[in-house]
């Protein structure tokens, strides 16, 4: 069916509903609103993780990837931002600090200008510290192939490892009643 024909049939149906009894009318309007709201929520709105410190949007659900490290102490799959099977890895740095990280293709972070090729969690990749562009909170690391020539720019070969504890699911943030300290003057 052509799009114009579809719209014509939808408007005809809606017009006939408005002529019917008020109970059926109200009920049908509710169903239509519910369906459209659901469609918009499913297609256009992506859940995201925010910087736990300041609320800056860091990463969207569609940007999450699964890059496994052969140095992870533990790997588990969990449902994050509504995505099932998100890989969460426990990694340890040379100082003994442990981090649970998720990996993503993109992230709204500031990359350090300094790149480090030693003590990497991902073989063949060097790393940079990644911080929040707004509050400079440490959010994780960016990874690029050794001898990468793209500088700070992302490419199909670059990715991010983000510290789960330093992120906040926006859905939970929306439900917070208490204003975070950072928003208080
Ligand atoms: Zn921040």
C-alpha cells in the first residue's frame, strides 16, 4: 500500500471512531496514543549512560560493543541500557586497582594528548586516559592500534573502555529526587 493510501485509511478510521460512542472513542484514542508513544520510544530514544559526577551524556546504548580483553580477571554478561548481553570485564592495572569496564565504539569524552603503549589491556592497542569534557572526572580509556596515525580522531579501529562505576544510567538519574551536590550552588 502506498504511504498516501495508508494515511487516507488511518484518517478515515479515526474519523469513523469520532462518530462512534464516547466510551469506544476514549478507549481507542488511548490505544492510539499508547501505540504511538511506544513506537517513538522504541525507534528514536536511546538510553544512555551519564557521567556519575556531573550528568554529562557519555555513551548511548547503540554505541556499546563487545571487545574482550585477554587480561580480564572476570567476564560477565548483563543487561545494560536495555541491551541484553552487554560484556562487563573486570580489569586490574599494574598498581593493583580493579575496574569493571564496558567497551564502546564512541564516547563523548576528552582524550588525553598522551598515548601509552605499555601496560595495555588490549593486545596491539595503545591507550589514552579519557575524562569527562565537563567536569574532568576519570571515565575510562580510549584505545587505538599501535602506530595509529589518526591522532585524537575516532576510526573504525578505535574504541573505548569505560568504568561502569563512574557512569549512571540516565533512567535512574531521571528518578532521582534529591538534587546532586554538583547542581547545588
Ligand atoms: Zn562529568
